[in-house]
C-alpha cells in the first residue's frame, strides 16, 4: 500500500472541500472518501486505487447520515447506515423485502456489519483484469485496452457493454434501488441536489473510467425509496457458484403490483449480467396488463436480454439470466402479502 494523508473531518462541508481538488473524475481523483473501507482498502492493497488523501466520513456529526426512517411516504436511509442494520430492520423486511434480501445476500455478515450503504452503491467492479495491475484495463488505465475481451470472461457482462469495457457491476443493493425508483441526495462543492438513482451510474461507452455522474467532492448523503403498492410484493433472487460469499452470475430484483393474476405494474432490475445496475424496462412493458403465464414470462425474459452481447466464456449468462428472471417473477407472484 502506498503512503497517503488521512483526514477525518467533522462536517459534510469540510469533507466535500477536502475531496474537491482537481478536475479528475472520482475514480481517478487524488482524494477519496472512506467509510466502511471494505472496498477502498482492498483496492489500495492491490495498488489499484492510489489516493493521495483519504477522507474518513465516520467522524461526521450529522445524525441524518445514520438515520433509518420508515413512513407512509416511503423509506429514507442515511448513507452511513451499515448494510447489516438494514437487512435486520423489521419494518424494512415487512414493507421492503427486496431491499432486505438484496443486502442479506451480499458479501459476509462481517462485511455487512462494516460496509455502509453509500459505499456499497459506489463500489468498484471485481473484474479480475481491473484488480490485477499487470493486465490492460481501460477502467483503471484509460486508453490501455481491455484484456478481458480476449481473456477468461466468464464473470463478465452481457448487457450495457462497449468495445472498451465488459466489466460487470457486482453489487446487489443497487438492483433493489433501481427497481424501486429510488433517488439519492448528494452534497458537494456546488451545493445540495437530488437525482434519480437510475442516473447515478454511467455505462462504459468510450470512457469506462468515468463510472458515475458524481463530481470530485460530491458525497451521497441519503437514499429515498418511495412507497408504492409493489413494495411488499418484492423479492431478490441471486444465482451464484456457491451459496455464500460469492458474486451473482445472474440476479433479479422484482417488485409486482397484481390485480388477481394480472400484472398492473412490474419493476425489474438485473444483476450479475450488466456493466451498471440494470433496469429491464422492455421486460416490464411485456408484462404490464398480462397474466404471468408461461408464454408471457418467456416473452418478458426474451425482451430483457434482446440486446445482450456474449463473449467466449459468458454466453451461458443469457439463458441463465432468462431463467433467473422467470423464476424470480414466479416466486414474487407467489408471495403472501398482508
């Protein structure tokens, strides 16, 4: 690990100011935020992340950063709330099971007790070619190339890829947030603003090193999840090589509003198969107004993966992703809701 300066500000404004220097995108900025540290420290040890300054957010005095508020209007989660707190929250498990399940299926309990929600949604890819500095990686070293294209790419994405990057976004919580139309609050040098969670992450395109729309010094302070008739009937299904402490090969975040056997509204996000948290709106459109019979489910799965692009070792993710989506929809429809 390389030497760095450690700063522990007491206010959000000071934290934003400390990290605001320079014009580099956050992924390359000389100052980086740290909270739980479960992702940042890992990559610093691998020499992938090389911040000159670490700005520790754990000393911030703003209690709103650690709040969990559940009301008739929805759910508010502070960015410094730990993942484990949310997975165990009785009100969230009852009213937003998708969120609790997505968090419970992520990482290990020890990591969930340390990792924060804000850090989780901004985690870096676990692409082997990004993590190993001897390989070429446009995300780590812009313009160098992508060795994953011709390498062993079993874990890599089939949706949202470009000719510059096929790295998968490996988070679980983000799939729940994008399915439930969450928004986030951000504080930065330019002041406070809110934006839809669906706009936070950028597909790789020609600039895979720019992963989000955040600017240097921007801090995610809160996550808002609106209430709706679909939140109780919501579910997260994660398919992986082993049952614990493994990233998804394919996952599906589902929220349904049913009228008898007919879908009035469906919300679908896919994980393990895309470069960013992925909303499957084409599949949602197929389901709306239809019964969840075999034919409709098959059409929805085909629509979700219509734009998929496979490489040498990850073509299996397309049929697996379709089967995961169909199974998740069936399991969600069968849920008992009060």
